C-alpha cells in the first residue's frame, strides 16, 4: 500500500496506538470550499509577507492568514539585522564580500551540520531580495561585523519598514492579509494525494479555504510552546523568551501530521547579551563584538568573546549560579552605539544623557564598577589587566581570542574611563530549527519525499543554521524562503 493512499484512508488507528497528545489524522477536503485561492499562506511575519509579495509578482491569487491581531510576528520585533553579501552598502564602505564567502561562513558557523543546498539557495536569494527591497526606498542604517562573519555583512534595517514594503506591494496587487484567523489543520485531497487547503477558525466559525496550487506554512517557531520546548530543548524550558506571541509551533505540528521531518532540533540555543529580565529585542547588547569581555562570578573570563552569541549563551549558563557579566570601557561603548544604533545605540543612550540605567554598573575605575556590581574588585581588575596585556602582545593565551567577531576585527584594550559592568543573560529569540525543506522550500517527510503542494519558510524550518547561528540570518532566512516557496509554486503550474 502506498503511503499517500494510507494517508487518504486515515491514521486514526496508528495515532491511537502511539497515544499521541494530538491526534494526527488527515483532514479530508470538504464537499464545498468556503473560499478558493492559488496559494494559502499561513502566518504574516517576514516569511508570510514576502511570500505574499511574490504571489503578486507571480500573478497568483493568494491570502495570508494570521492568528494574531496584528501582522509582523517575530520579524516585527527583531533587531532588523539582515545578513547579505556583495551589496552596494558594503561596496561604499570598502567591504569585499560575495555569495561564496557568505556561503563558506555559513557552513563554517554551522559546523557543516547545515544543508549545503538549502544554504546556497538562501545566500543567493538574500542578495536578490535585498536589491528588491532597497529599490523600493528602504535602506539599512548600518553594516556591521557580528557573530559568524568574516567581514561586516549585518545590514541593520528598521524591520517594520521592510515588512510594510511587502504588505503594501501585496495588497496593491490584490493579495489579502487577514488577521485574527487561526489555521487549525492542513486539508488533504485523497484523490489527488496532495495538500489541498486549510481548515480555519475565524471568531469561532470553522471554515475551509482551498489552496489550488499550494500552502505555504510560515507560522513561526515554538519558543512559546512549553510542551515542544520540553520535548526538543528541555535545557531551555525556563529561559526568557523574546519572540512573537504566536510562536507556538502550530505550523510545525500541522506539517508533522503529514509526516514532515524535523532537523537541527539538537542545536536549539539561547542568544547571549540580554539584560536581566528582558522583554524585548532592544534589551540585547552586542557590545562583546566591539571589544567587551565576559566574566563570571569569580571575575574570570570564561570564553573567546568573538564566537557566536549562541555559543556564548551555552557557556554562560554553565558558569557558577549561571551568572555572567560584560566588561567594557567608554570607548568600546561609543563604538558599539555607532556600529549598532538599533541595539547598543538604544541600550547605552541614557549614559550620554547623564543617566546610568539600572541594568549596568559604572565606575571611574574597574574596581569601582566591580564593587557596585557585587564582584571582587581585585579579581576583575586583574582579569582586565591580563586581557589588556594579551591585546598588546596579540596573544590571548587563555581563550585564543583573535578578533572582535569570528576572529575578525582588531582587538582593543579596556582602558578608557568610565568603565562598565553589565549583568547579562541568554534568552530565546527563536528556535532556529524545524521542518526539513528542499532548496525550493518544499516540505520533506520522514522518508525523504516531498509532501505535494506543501511548502514552508521562516523560523519553523531547519537546515539553514546547523549547529550555530550567524547574526542576521533569521530575519533574512524567513523573507528569502517565503519568496522561494511561492516562486516554486508558480514554476510548478
């Protein structure tokens, strides 16, 4: 018996025997659809809205369904950093970058656990989509070097401006974006053996919407689903979460009901640099990539500060009491503000206004700042002195730090008063893993086959990041594969 035929007959007996918490039974298509489109897009974040814009370009009818009251998802509240190589902004700054260098950095950062074909598709699309967006008047405010990069390629945008470009373009071309509509299940056509649409709940009313050519799942990760976190990342079950309220794993569960495979779940990590008790992405500093060092409760360094902030979070959690601090001086602070105006620029701005925010300790000497932070002043001063000597000699014998980020960028000493000590923690921005996809954004099942007419994009997909994460690749990954998915649907006509 073919697997698709088996699906068409139903999986009630199998799911009952497995005692699954959610009964994975295919929902067969109704006798009559309530609405019909070429494409149904589930989720109105960066992935969903870029998919909508591409549907308009491809002359496909489409609808975007968002369960939350507003569009944007996690993309709307992210830091806006878009990793892309070979841009005009880089050229203006004398930065030499290319798709090949970007690809190699991605594979190195991911420890070659990421899917090369999927990464290559992403890297190529990132530049094409960047050009499409900037041609419509939205420009980055900075280009910076950050975790996982051998050259500066984190183009910092105001994310809401980027999202608005997609939404406006889509709606001007007749694509509908509807909020407060919860997609509950994918619908299966047992005759054609493919995904045929979705079942939705709109204000308590169940409706069926047909997707004649394909469904694009762009429903986000599962940072806010305790059950899924416990299953895939129990070590982060109690971690702070900085993600869209809708990141509850809905899309992943819907795809899994049809056998979708999962990848990269063993690499779920928090991101380091947040102030204590964070509530927004603006509570995150990237100062370690501008020269700050990280210390533990004993006032000792514990890591090469140029590595990905995902790895920093892992190691920071292992320190005594799980506590750690950033140490930097005023010169590093000012550089960080200039290079990352939407991150450090916001976090450290009160200091320029003569105010010391409650989340950082300041002193005219290292010892004074350490004492205020509740640390051993002598130990911290000794650590800073030892580090400064390593910068002078170019030989960090403790952890081998050779640069500001990913071993690149000239190290700087911590020596210009005032000095700052910032208690920092790791928090979950996203889950960075999920459904296996092809380079065409087709969903792949546990047998390695694509599930007909089902595509996925954004945080709910895996394969791009691998074992670690390059700054700026989540926002752009979502947008790129949203576009790729719909282009694949159009090409399959």
